C-alpha cells in the first residue's frame, strides 16, 4: 500500500510541487532517488503534519504512510531510555571500552548493539559521546567519555559509529542503525565541573581539542546525526549557534545528516539561557540554526518547542519560516528512507518475552571487560593469586555485590545502561572462580553513599579470618554519572575509613576500583600493595575481575584519563603547555603537580622492553612522510599485551604547542620471549598544527618523536625528525 501511495505522490509532485526541493546534493543515485521521494512527500504534507515530524519518535502518519523512527541509547549496549526490557547486553562503560585501546573491539560491540536495537524496533541511537574529557573529574559524565585525548577519542568514536551504522553497502541496512555524535561541541569545558555549566574557551582550543573527534565522525564514519551540547560558545547557545551548526558542522566538515536537540534544549533557549522570551521564539531560533528534531523525553508538552501549539500560528502568519520547517522535515524523512523504514512493517514487540541479547554478545562483553582492566599497582607481585595457596578469601566493600533491582537497572553498570538478564558482581565472579576450593568471607562494610560505620566490625572480622582481602570500593550511579557532579574527588562516604581499617589488619589487600571517574586515591596508592582499576565493567564485570585476580587473564588495559592527587589539582591531563620557568618553577608549593597515575599508564603480570625508535627517514619535506618503528619484546614469563603509544611535539613553532600529543597507538600481544615490530606513520596528520590564522600547516623545523608505554617521560624513548 505504501509503494502505491508514493508512486502517486511522486507523479503529483513533479507536476505541481510547491515545496522548495532539497538542495543537499549527492553523487549517489540512491540518495538522489530518496531526495525525489522526500520532495514528493513534503508537497503533500500539511503544516501540522510537518511539525509533528520534527520530534523524536514522531508518531506514524497513517494518511501518508510515514513510519516511526524509534530511538534509544547505545553508549555501552542498548537502553530504551524510559523502559527496561529486552534483556539487552550491557558492555563495559565507555571509559572502560577506551581503556582497551583497541578500536576494533568498540566497533564489534557497536555492531552487536545495532542488532539488538533492530530486534527491538530501534533505528536511531543517541550515541556515541565524543566529548574529550577536560581533566576535571568533578564532572559526573566523565564515565561517558573515551578519554582526555582528541586523537584517542576520534579513533574510538569512528570505530563505534562504523559498527553501529555499518559502512558502504551495509550502511543503515536491516542490521544497522543511525548513530548520534554528541555533544557538539566543547561540552566538558565547564568552569565548575557542573554538567552543562558555563564554559569559556578560545576558538583555538575548540579546534585543537574538541572538534577533531566530530570531524572524524563526519568525514570518516559518515555519522547520520549530531546532537548539540547544553552550553554556549562565545555567549551563543549551541542550539542556536549558526556558526557552529552551519558554518562549521555543515559547510566546513560536510555533515549532511540531521541534528537532534539534547533533551529540552531548544526550550532552554528561554528557560536556561534567557535569550528567547517565549517558547515560540526559542523554537524559531533553533529552526533557523538548523536543529531538525526536538528531543523532549517523555513528550512533556509544556517543554516542547517543535509543537503545533507553539509553531502553527506563527508559521502561518510568517510563511518565510516554511523553508526552515521544510528543510528540517526533509532531513528527518531522508533518515527514515535511508534506514529502509518505508519498506518495512513495524515490529511487534512483546515486552514480557522479547530477548534481544545473544549468547555471543554476552561472551564478548566478558572479553571487553577483561581487556579493559588496568593494573595500577602490584607490589611484590601479590597478584595473581595462587588458588592452591589460599584457603580463605575476604570479599569486602560496598561495590562487591549488587542485587537485581526491583525497578531501573544496576547502579554498578554506570549511566545510560539497559537492564541485562543478569549482572555478575565481583562476589559472584569470585565464588564461581574458586568453587569449593576457597572459602569466601563476605562483608559489605558500608554503603557507597552512607556515612554509617555500622558494618565495619563485620568487615574486620571477615578480613582477620581470611588469607587475603579483595576490597571493592569506588563509586556507583548514586555518586557519579550525569547530574552526579561533585566538589571533591575522594572516595565518598566512609569508604576511605574502611580501607584504612582493613589495611591495619595486616592481611594482604587488593583494592578493586569500580567507578566512573578518576579518584584521588592517595592512601590506597601509598599503602595498598595491589590496585585494579576496572571502571564499570558491564554485565560480566565480576567474571573479568576474578579472571584477572587469579591470573587466567593478564591485565593489559591503560588509563585514558590521568588520576588527580586532589581536587585542587584539577584540571589534570597530559595535554599541557609549558609552564612558567623562573622563581615559581611552574609547580605547586606544597604538593606534587604530577598526576597520581598518568594518561596511558597500566601494568602487566609480565614485562616488556621497547627498543629505541628508528626513523625510516630522519629528514622530510613539509608535504612528505616517513615512519617510526620500535621493537617490542616480552621479557617476562607470561603472555601479555602492551599498548605502544606515539607522541609528537613540534619543538619550535609559530604558536604555542602542547608538550606532546598522542598521534598513534597499537595494542599487541606477545608470548614470553617474543618480539614484534610496531611502526607508525609520520606525515601531515601527525605533524600539522593550527597556525596563527587557524590554518592547518606543517611548519619546517625539528619534531620530537616519543614512543613508549605511557605519557610519562620516564616511559618514553625519543628520536628527532627534521622537516625542511
């Protein structure tokens, strides 16, 4: 029936189309065919029908056969936002995914998520988060970021989008969905660590730090949708910022998809930014800037701006506004055509019985969790534990276990998480691992968000009667995540007191961190012999931790965020420029300026040796390229993974530069005694800078090329490249 309707519409539109046709050109014949269909359909739509099409999951238009485009979140597995059904797979949180330093894993995760989305009728997902973490861990949404480096975030973001959307002939097919790159742009650059808070930055910082991930998303991954940020840039809110959305995003980067608002943000031009005096004026500002779709979760009419009650009279009285309506609707309809929704019947979903997840997806969630774990410390080789030498093990801490919630989802999965069919806690994972061979003594000790010490005696008793202690602390969605901003970065509540008390028992203690932001864990770093950073490890978090603790898995993850020593140190990030040199020394007077744990850092159960880097050519022209190579050898007795990292510095440039910038990385696996050669390209992409006119150029001069195992100077070896 739908095909008959559109044949008639197309014929009619060619004769008497009164709607301005789409001007966004494409060389793809399929795109040209879709553009014709969209123009034909627009010609038949009433103003009210057009306005209705400009909201998330706009209802089906039965008269014209326009289908629904159902939305969801897909940050680390599918979440239906207002609902918890489908038994979806929950993978490690984004910060943990990035800690694998393996983009292909993220791509595979996203492709699996797309399959589960399609199984639930979802075709548009508000992921990935391409915000580069600004080094301020007070900000609660840290966990959603891939890290503090624009290159790393770009690589992870491109992989995610390619997995979710597909590429080439597979793009947007029946196994893929539309991704949404967010939040455009510079969202974490707030001055108080508050979500959506006031920010102020130069165009240079915008372009050097925050824009590259979105540029890669558009140019490499062809992302289908972009979401602006809550905040403003240079005093102009992102949702009305024509310079950002049109001049930069569409004209400069070449984005041709649709723009969806962040939740209620077109309306916030009135209620938060106090620029528009009415909702109608807010709606017009959003439309003129190119915001195509108004996201109002829950469809609260009082918050909606792209609504007939708000726009009908104004647009009727001012027909010049129709071109903005038509442009927005055409982009939204184009997305539905690309997804094949006009040719498919809506899915009938039984919320009680549907099971979107697959066994292979859940097994892969375990692999990702294992590869994301970072060993921060391991004095005297306390880890891995030898199951034959332990008769009893204490498992203590507020994050050691979580029961299935009666509503919502698990707090230890992190934000934007669906409800999996099960969650394996650290307690569950260790019980499965040791079986009857080791007695597990469990004590919670305290709650994550409480100041009660009532559980301390039981925790001490459990520790004293055990051979070793696994102490599981950190944060949860109660103390972190969107809206979970904090003014300090210590373990919340009485957790640090619990750590001190257990340490005083004299038992060997392993701290397992389950958290969503870098924490100032100075006491732990100084006193506890072994520390694992596991972030939110997904539905198989406990299995992954158990496998690492007992040596079945050798930890190989690396930090993508520097750990601060105190909240007074933030922002702390390896992206630094030279400090003042003189009597002040560019240091804090009474405390260490360096991070507690640096970007790129992570230990292993084995050891690696990296040779001095060698350049294929030590002199190249500004438009030339070369390669740098190192040999990596596993000098230990266990098979393990190492992440080789490439950093570049322009030694003397026409503008101020960062001390070093990540420009390449590769995770490799090596057997004991095995050696592999790792090579990186050095060309325009790795050597360019933005000159004083903000133009990308490679300037003649010397470049310091550093290769190693973290951003710390002691972990890097250097070679000099001359460009002339």
